[in-house]
């Protein structure tokens, strides 16, 4: 049987990596083979030694091609089968194993912006649309732009079996969010990357480009983030570990922020529902805090915390590794 397998991987573009993919015809969806690509075309290898290896790590039904077709999230290896320097999943894997007994879970809110004809979808040809205020969770043709793409993406994620947990329109025209999780560190990261690929791929058919740019329009417009919600088994059962996790994040704030996505200082300004990038605080219900404890969590005295700092363009393999390592070390 001839089955289309779309191998997806993360390239070497700096400062923010991009997704690449290509199709392999396979005769079974079980025991998928390793594959290769030209690393000299993806900023991952010199031309004289250009071969890089693709190793499948996660697969799901391909909702676009349908039938037996599959999507195959892959990690990049060197030809000696060691991880490529761009392979951030290889760094997460041992940390996820080390702290698996604490059962860390993540729910990631992926914000993004649609662009059409060189400007945010819904922006007029000249000047700016009405200021922020009615776009967030809005309804109606004067407030909402791109819902057809968003609905198509949601259906695709569900058909693929991804752990998508919701969508909403955001505060700027053409800006949206989807959430993936709660899932384990490796699962949420693999599935977020596949959900991003599906977003780009589906928007392509509508003649629209989706971007994870953290500050797509300067001025009085919110940037795009990737709020990262986190809990361990202990945090889901009592309140002291919730506070201990917040305190641990505070002690490692600079190290985290430096790896939470390029241009983070443009987004974490201290206004637009953010805390300044070079300060740390946490608080109940506080959307101006670095880390928010949801009000329900304080009432229930258990649950999860929301790290509001990660940028939309963050690498979930990096962010979930840092949070798992910092919080689970403190809670051990
Ligand atoms: P916000 O109010 O900040 O917009 P969202 O509803 O967009 O919040 O996202 C909250 C995310 O938190 C969801 O992805 C949800 O699955 C996740 N979540 C809920 N409970 C937990 C938990 N115990 N641990 C980790 N993530 C969780
Ligand atoms: Mn949200
Ligand atoms: Mn949001
Ligand atoms: Mn949030």
C-alpha cells in the first residue's frame, strides 16, 4: 500500500527556527523509517557535508490529505545518530524522564497573527483599525477576521487527534489563540509543533500567512505570547507546592526569560497585560504579573500556575524543559 507520510522538522533559522516538511511514500504506518534531508538548505549543515537525519518521534493522522496519510513529527540527528545542535527535543527528553514521577502537565496558549497582502488581516490599506477593545472574543464582520481559517484549523487538529483544548479571537484584528494540553512535556511540545504546522498549511490554502511574531505591530497593540500553564501532581493536590513553584521560577527568572523567545523585551514591556521582562512577580488573578495563580486555584487551594512570559515564537521543547527542571527540582 502507498501511504503519504509528511515528515515535519524544525530547521536552523536564527534567531527563531522555522518548520520544514516533505513527503515520503511508505508502505506501512508502523515502524516508520528514519529519513534524511539537505541540511545546507535549512541552515543545519555545510554544503560539503550536507546530510542530516530525520528520526520520527510522533505521528498522527493527516487531516488535510485524509485516508491513511499521516503527519510525522521528526527530530534532527547527525549521520552518526547523535542529536543535531538544533535538536532541542533531545535536551527535554532526559529532564522529562528524570521528573516523570512528579507527573508534570502543561497547557500552552498559542497566540498568533494572520497577515494578508502584507498587513495584519483586518487592517485597512492605510492607517489603523479602531483601537483595541472589541476584538477579543468578538463576533461580527467588523471585528473578526479569519474565522474560516481558524475553524478549519480547529477541525484539522481534532481530526489529527491532537490535544487541542480551545480557541479564541484575540485583542487585535487578525490575532487569534489556540490552546494545547494539558499534556506531558514531550507530548504538549510535539503536538504544539504539529498544530503550528497545520496552522501554516491550512492558512496557505486561504492565501493567508500565520506568524508567531511576538510584536507584529508596534505601538498600542498587545503582542503575541504563549502563556504556559503548568502543574505537577503535588500542585494539583495542595497549595504549598503552587507557591514553591512560583518562588522557584522567581529565583531563575533571568535564565528563563533569555530562552522564552526572541525579542521578548519588545513584548514584555510592563504594559499590555505583561510584567517587564527584567522583573519578576507572581500574583492571584494578576494579568500584569510574570506568573499568575488563577483565582479558582486560590479558592480550591490546588491546581496550576500560568507563566505569562513565554513569547508566541518560543520553542516548547525549551520552555517545558526549563519549567520542569526549575519547578520539579524545587519540589523534589
Ligand atoms: P486564560 O484564561 O489564561 O486565557 P486558557 O483557557 O486560554 O487560559 O488556557 C488555560 C490552559 O491551561 C488550557 O490549555 C488548559 O488545558 C490548561 N490547564 C488547565 N488545567 C491545567 C493543569 N492542572 N496543569 C496544566 N495546565 C492546565
Ligand atoms: Mn488564553
Ligand atoms: Mn491570549
Ligand atoms: Mn493566559
